[in-house]
């Protein structure tokens, strides 16, 4: 499930300020078509890191085509 930046900010505020969990967020916004597992993953990331942003260093490493790498 892909959340927009606005969605992440809304979910973060509801969780931190009002203590909403995944079920309560789903009940408040049925038109968003979010999944419970997607919300739980986002909330787990929020609890672990304090942020909903992508972790630094996660994902495929970049490669650079330099003269040393070509040789």
C-alpha cells in the first residue's frame, strides 16, 4: 500500500495526538481504501523510528560508472 505524504502526516497526527490504531483509522476513512496491514506497517515504522519517512540506506545501492569500476 502506497501512502501519499499527506496521508502519512494525517495518520501520524491521529496516532500521536489521539492514540488511533489501524482499525480506528480505517473506520474514520473508509473511502481511502487503505489496508489494515499497510497501516500497521506504517504505524510500526512510526513507533520504531519516530518518523514515517524512508530509512536512510534502505533500498538498492547506487552504482557509479567511473573509470575505476569500468577497469
